[in-house]
C-alpha cells in the first residue's frame, strides 16, 4: 500500500515516547492531516485520534497512522521529522521531492 506520509526514525521514536508517556488509549493512532483556510492558507497537523470511515489507515514502525483520504493529495511524499536543538524542539514536515528538485536546479 502506498504511504502518503512517512516518519523519520527520530519522529517515530518521539511519537512512540509520547504515546507511552501520555497513555494514548488502545485503538488510537497518529492522525496526520491538513487544516486550512484564513490568511495563512493550509497548515499541517499532527495529533492522536481514532480511525474514521474516510481514513486511509496504515502502520509505520508499529504506529497506526490515519490520514483523511481527501488530504492525501496535499501530503503525498511528505515526511514527518523531529527536530531537537538548542533553539527549538518539535515535529516538522519535510518535502523530500522539493529538496531533490532544488538539487537538480543547482
């Protein structure tokens, strides 16, 4: 099955740590999606949720992942990574295809 979004090793490790420390209930998984509208346009969202009827459901390193089917076109090829530095800490969305296009242009 095609996975529209992937998780880096660091992101998967952090998601598992959060699921364990926050006692995320059985049957819940990682929801990856889009939130839209307003002046800022579309933004990516992460959270824990139950699967819904219109979800694409798959698993990454034992983590159930849910994506609304209508969001897949916006998320296709994206990777969720986790950054931990002196200045910030958190999840970020990376488009590896865009990086490859930039490399080829230079």
